[in-house]
């Protein structure tokens, strides 16, 4: 049997490894920023009923424009910073990963550049690689903020076709002020994507870039149902933008890319949004308590508007990660070499994390 090395793989893919956080069977899993609370039995029943109805028509292709789902997404966003968004301004795909890939397919490509600010989401360079788009990371400040002057200078130098802003940022958890986003929009020669995958967890008073959409035709605001909606297994990401940007993405999408089952499950979840989002306030409190507790231990902690906390600085972060894993707690090694990221779990899970971390630090 031939090996990978024997295959006519693209040269730029040789030596690369598939993306993925470790999937290890341990009692406390806090490494992939999931919502720790599963849907209630009522919501499970509602989703199951919607999927059963969709299953009766599985001999037919799904609605490839899924305007009903897009209208539901627009209505949800209009309650969270959106201003009179319509179905024609929404697009969805199989997770925000596919949304980003489609945006790079439409606006990136050979001879084009995508610019972002590091550290940031580790999949961004892979989207660029997969679409033959040049990846340009600009370093954030030591507190993980973005300096406006440096950002403007980098944009003017590289003239990117796309700029990826992440707010709250993964892995740091830090949100971007609107003046930073506007400063980028005012000089950007192409599309500006604000990835708000964790926006529902932002602190009170932290605005969404959705409020800027009426004034900027080249702005895209991306969201997901994987995090706050506790629908990671449903794989539904989406964005709001001008109808022209939606039409551009429709050119590159695969035929019938969003299954009837996915559409049905997502609409049922949106119909139950208040209950699904009911745990968000509690997760915010748990996050803020975790930030304060980690700082009390003498650790550096980034400000967080997400459902995770980024903390350091460790001379040997891997030994800390391994020590936690040995005690049944899985967190994430990501970002700068001295930092770790912990997702916010249930109170019981966070107690286990804190207990394990104290043992590791004492050791």
C-alpha cells in the first residue's frame, strides 16, 4: 500500500498535518471552546421533530438558497446589534470554517493577499494556503491589542484583498474597539471580515461590528452557532454583509452545500434561541471569576470577552499542559509559546481545573 509520500500531493501540502485539537478521553475537556451545557430535552425533541420532517423529503435536493434559514438568522442578529438586516444579507455554511473558506475562494487566490493580526485563529493561514492566497500576519501589541498606526501602515504596504479581524480574538479572548475596526475599514482596499464567533459572550457595553454594516459595503461580520448556541455538532456558521458580497460567495459555493438536515436543525435551534442562550450569562460570570482567580495566582491573563481565558507566562507551558492532562483536565496549547488557553466549563469542571492547576504549580 502506498504512503502519503508516494502520492502526487501538491508541493505546498507536503509535510503539513491536518488541523485539529487533541481529542483525548478525559473527565474534564476544556480545550475547544464548546458550550458545556447540552440542549434541553425539549429542544432535543424540537430539533428531532424538525429533522424528521426534513427526512421525509431526503429523496430531493435541499433548498440551495435556504432563504427561510437566512431570514431566521437575520432576525436573530437584528436583536444583537444588527440594523434591519434581511435574508439577502445573510449567508450560511457548514460551520464558520466553510464560511471563511468560501470568502477566501471568492476574494483571495493567486497573486492576492490576506492580512490579519497575530496571534489569532490558527486556521486562517490554512484557509490562505488552501486557496493559494498569500498570508501576511501583523504582530499584535504585548497586551494583544492592535495599534491603529501599525495596522494602517501594514495595509498600505501590502494592499490586501482581504483583512481578517477577530473580535473577540481566538486564542486571546480580546475584543476590538469599533474605532480600530473603522480605521481598518477606511483604508482597506478590499474586503474586511470581522469574525465574531464568540460575540454572544462579550461583556456588557462591548459593541458588535454589526452596527457598522449600514456604512461599509465591504464589511463582513461572521458568526457561528457552535459556541453560544451549544450547536457545535450541528455545524452552522454564517455571516452578514451586503447582498453583493453574498452573491460573490454564491458563485464559489458547492451545489446544495447546506443539507436539509442542517437547515432544519439550525432553524429549530434559532426558534429556541432564548433557552439555548440562557447559560451565556452564567458562563460570563464563570469566565470573569476564572480571570480573577488566575491573576490571584500571579499569572498573566488576557482580558476576555469570549468563553475562554488565555493565561501565562510559563517557562515550559507543555509541562503545565501535560501536568493538567495527567490529572484528567485537557486544555489547549495555542498562541505564543508561553501561553495556554482554557475553555469555560461548568462550575464543577472549573473547580477541577483550578485544583489541578494548583497541584501543577506547586509541583
